[in-house]
C-alpha cells in the first residue's frame, strides 16, 4: 500500500466517514467472543473510527497506522483514553510483540494490504485461538442514489474502481475471504443506512482515496454533478443512502 494515499484527506475522512452500527459492536461481544478485557490490534486504524468504539467498550487497543496524517488525527481525538496505544506500523509489519493480542480488527482497510504477508503477521501477533475481524461500511449497490453517484464518480475520477468499501465490486466475496481464513469463518451483514445533508454527502465523496483534489482540472464540475445528484434524492435537505456493514470473522 502507498502509505501516503490518504495524506491531506484525514480531516475530511474523520469528519464524514460513518461509524459502525451498535449492532455490530454488540455482536463482537455476544457472538465473536470479544470481552472487555480483550487486547485488540486495530490494524490500518486510520483516524480511529472503529478504534474509538472499541475503546469506549473498555478494550485495550493498539491502533496500528502507517500514515502520519491519519495517525495524528486519531491521537488528537483518542489520547484521552488510557487504554489507547498509537502504533506507527503497517499491516505487514505491525511492530507488535509475538502473541500479544487476542483479536485483530481491520476496518475499511484490508483491500490495501498484502494479504498473505498480513496473514503471516496476524499469526505472529495473535495469541492462541485469536481471531481476525474484517469489516466494511459499504454502499448498497442496488440503491438508485448509489448508482447515480457511482456514474458521476466514474465520469470524473480516473482511479475509481467501484464502491462497496474497497471490495472492488467483487461478487464472490465468500471465495475471496475463504482464501484468507483457515477453515470456516462467519460473515454477517448489518443494515447501517446513513442520512446526509449536502455537506455530508459531498464530504463522504471527498474522503475517498480516488477523489479529485481541489487543484484538479475537473474538480468544480465533479462537485457540481455530485450536488445535482444529492438534490435529486434529498427531501427537506436530507438524503438517505442505503448502507450495509459487512463483517468477516475467522482464524488464520
């Protein structure tokens, strides 16, 4: 992964990216086996969106993030937690000790990793029977507003490969993750629809790695068409975007 891919986007990312639904957080403790005293490595932690939710649940969390910009935002927000540890590291080299964590979480980041090197690193830092939890907030691809914003983004953003939380539009997700996990794993979907005002909708679009920057030639036209897209679906200044939280849990 290019560690500087999100440099300059951290404040927008932190402000406009959605949290994970409470139902998902509760699922980690009721079904997955996470306990409040479990030690968690949140790898590719970014600005700390999931990290914060885990800290609020009482867990000790090592937030592993290579990007200085993203990690700085997280540190400013999360240093109030005594159980928060900011770590400069990558998915493939977390710098954590052998057999030091009970669970590994990866929120909105796995698609950037070298999967086999990350799998080896997971095996090194996890305690016996530890699990890896992958999770994405993903736009529902059957939604009209998602289809419309997809078309606008494809028109203007040459690096855009599709929505769905970095899953690249892959239909057979189960086969893909089956190659990462050893043996059976559990996939689960949580509804997580998001209500946006115009600022939030534009901000969400501008938080992506593929987005145009303000000095790009077609930036103004891109924002104009996104704005028009928003108003096609907004009611009283608000628009609901169908969103799902997809999680995968297993051993490696």
